[in-house]
C-alpha cells in the first residue's frame, strides 16, 4: 500500500470525525461508499442485533438479545472479487471476561440465509490480544490462515507455509487502539490477500490451494456468539 495515499485517507477520516455524519458520502477517487451513515439500506441481518447510531453500524449482543450462533450483516448490493475495502471499526466487551469478537467477511458464501450465516475469508478482530488483523476462514476447513505478522503461502498441496515476517505479533498489536476507532484496510487481488490496520500490514497471504481458495463472493460483517459485546463500523468504502 502507498503510505502517502494512506496518510491522506487518515487525514480525511479525521476531518469527517470532526464534522460528523455529513461526511459519510466523502470518498477517495475510485472508491464508493457502501454505507450511507443513516440506516441499513443495502445490508441484511438480524435487526435485533444490528442497527445504526451516530453515523455507525452497531452490532450488539445483550442478555436480552444474544447471538445463538455467529451471525452476520450481509452487504446486498454487490460481491467482492478483486477489491480494496477501507473502513473504521471499534470493538468493546460488555462483560466481565473481556470477550468481544467480530470480523469482515469477503469472497464468502451465504450458508444459511434464514439465520444470516456466512463462511469464507475473514479479516478478524477482537477485544483480546491475539486475533485482530489475522486472516481466518470462517466455517471452512483451514481456520486461522495467517497469524498477525505472518507472510504465508497456502500451497497447491493445501498446506500452510510461513515464508516471512511483517513484524512480531506484539509489535503490530501496539499499533491497534483498544476500545477505540481503528482503520482497517483489506486488499484482495487474484490469490493475494493483505490486511492493514492503522497503516501497518498485519498479514500477507498467497492462496494457491485450488480446491479451497475463493476468487469472489459476498461481503459481510460478523457478530460473534458469546458474552454481551458491541462492534461498530463506519466510513465503509470499496474500490473494485
């Protein structure tokens, strides 16, 4: 990713934060906004768990409205193949054990439309120290495809081969703001998948496993089953 362009994006995001929701339609050249900052037009999910407030999409579980299984807010106005996605997220545990988990699904499949269940590549995020920035394969065979800081090739043999490092997991964790807004960028081009948070590259994956790799599919936001929690997303825009 071009760092000069990324810093320009950060400056624009800061300006939006100052003036609020009116900036929802301000997007970089070549990108389009896929969240209007007002309601869930273009998205489908359980409306007891997903809503819009203060210009952000909220996914929230409570004692009254738990998620019985991992559930998703699905983008209905397109699919993802080769793309760059830019958004901001904040994730907060509303419980005594510090649990909160979410993610951005891409090139994924709808497995159970009645319960909004999705499987496929996921740019992971959590309140804890281990998984934010990683590449996880939701509901599929491979689980965590790359831990934070790993450069990985999933070979034609469908086995994981760590080929390099982007920094230690602890070093990269220091760039992630706890219970505050973070910039998340996901880039998928061919079989090359990259995640960035706050300008730092978290994973670099080349997926050569023909039987399991995905070249296109839907995009969705995850709300994980478990203890009460809140995840927020805003300024969601995509270039395809």
